[in-house]
C-alpha cells in the first residue's frame, strides 16, 4: 500500500499526469489535421475518416498505446526499488543538470517503467532501434533544395508497408486504410517526439511535444510529410491525387495560431471543405459502426509483421 501511495504522489505532485492523460493525446494532429490533409490529397470523406480514425486510435488501443498507464503502474508495483530509484535519480538530475522538477521526475518515471509498456507502443510512438536512442524525424527538409528527403527509416516501416498494400491492390481495403493511418501516426510522432527516447519518454517535458502547438515549425514539417505521404498513397491506390491549396501552410498556421484545438479544426474543415463535419466523438462512433475497430485489428497483424 505504501508503494501505491508513493507512486501516486510521485505522479501527481510533479506534473506526471501527462502519463495518465488517456486517449486525447494530441488528437488534434492525429485526427483533425490528418482528416483535412487526407481530403486535400484527394481521399473521399469516408476513406479520410478511416485513415484519421486509425491514426487517432493508435493512442487508444491497449497494444499500441505508449502511455500504457495501467501496465506502467503494475510494472512499478512488482519492482520494489522503483520509487527509490526514481527519487534518487531525480535528485541527481535536479542537482547536477538543473533540470526542472516535473521533467526530472517525469523522465525517471518513464525510464523505470518503460519495460512494462507494450512493445508496439514503443515502436510506433518512439520509432528508434532501441529504447535509449533519441527519435529522429521520418523525413527532413533539405535546407539547400527545400526538398523532402528520407530520414528515420524506423519511423517509415509501417507507412511503407501501407504503400505496398495500395500498390498491389490488397483486397482488404479498410485494413489498408487503417494501416496507412497507423503509419502516419508513427511519422507524426517522429517529429513530435524528436530528441526523446522511449526509455525516458516525454512525461513532464515542457514544452510538451504532444501539445498541438508546442512547436509550430516542427508541426508544419510534420504536416508536409503527412500530406506528401497521403498524396503518394492516393496515387498508388487510384493513379492520381489532388493538389493541396497553394496557401495550405498559411491555412494550417492560422489554425495553430488559434490554439490548434478540435473546435478550430472542425470550423476550418466546415469552411474549407464544406463537408458535414460533426464533432469528433460522432465521427469516431460512425467509424466504429462501420467496422473501424475490426479493420484496425486486421491492420495490426501487418504492423506486427513489419516491426517484429
């Protein structure tokens, strides 16, 4: 019981509630923004919903959730030295590195319990060769040419498998769309989590990389990589894609300037695409009613093959 209380105190007192943040982790990027970009790339509304919902669901599914709060708590409980280790290491971070309290304790909580989180959670949210390697973006913009070039191969593995499905005309279309959404989540997190490792996580970080507007420049890079990936997948699927508006960067920036929240994105979709765009919960309910979770499970079979 003392260990349970200590873990709870550590988590709550230093701002590690982000580890308990549940399913709404940066959903504005993984769902709302992805839906907009998919429509710009030429995907029909229902396909865009399948892609965006699978992207969002990667943060909610028990096997792909990097937070994995319950598993991490249990992992701490079965290891009797977890709390002393966290406290001692945190004191060292505070004393010798001058690290803020919430970050010092947060990273040590993540580090001490990383082993308990699902493997896919690490590989999809912190794509790197091992738990201690800092994440790098899937693509990068060449400063000399302005071109988008290949970066982190680990972050592209699932996305490239989705490309293969579209290229070969896989019979399970909903699963291919879900796989594309999962792959997009991985590359988006490769930007948001740049410089962080799976072992240390991002708990207690300020600015929190999962806050939609934590780094507007980085998010624009992520949006560009997402849009290019969606257009390429669309061309593989049907032979052509749509061009995004010429001023798409300024449009996205304007939403970010308003806080980048769900309401801002929803209003943006209504005014730009003139679609029926109910609230996010209604869209996810529709996705579930159309077999979205089943398609996600089928896509996970392919993810396991790629990341084994």
